[in-house]
């Protein structure tokens, strides 16, 4: 079945780095854009970054210059490299895509906590 599984979250100190992974299965990964969202307690889910099927990327202003999204179509995986992390980056991070005739697909999320 169609599935997205995130990993790589954890506790990191301010200024540190984490690399999130999202493994996709059940669909032709290479032809779909992929998104990373995050949701902090009490906040709406927000789009952090996306990559198109051609590899173009876009970032929210809050993470531009610190986060990098990239994809490995051979591994059916999309990554989010997060550098210079701040306490306000603390959230559950979700991988997402939209598949025609199926709808929006979400992973289970991975917790990122930035704290000293």
C-alpha cells in the first residue's frame, strides 16, 4: 500500500543539525513532488519545504538558508537536512505527497526537539 515513513528526529541543542528521512513505498516516487511539513503544539501545520519531481526546491522564509530538501529516486527517499537549529524549530515533522486518484498521503511524523 501507499506509505510514507519518517525517521531521524530527536533531541538536539540549539545550533545543532539533524537529517530527517522519509521512505516512500507503494507508488512511483520519482514522478511526484514531495513535501515536508511541521506542526508545533498549538500551531497549524505549516509547509517547510518541497521538491518537485524535477528536483526544484522551495523553502519557507523561516527555514531558508538553514534547511535543505533533497531526494534520492533510486532509494525512494526524500530528506530534510536541518542546520543551525533553533528552539522554534521544535515540532513534529511530516512527510507528504499528493497522488492523483488517491489523495494526500502523510507519514506518521517524527518529533524534533531543539533545547539546551
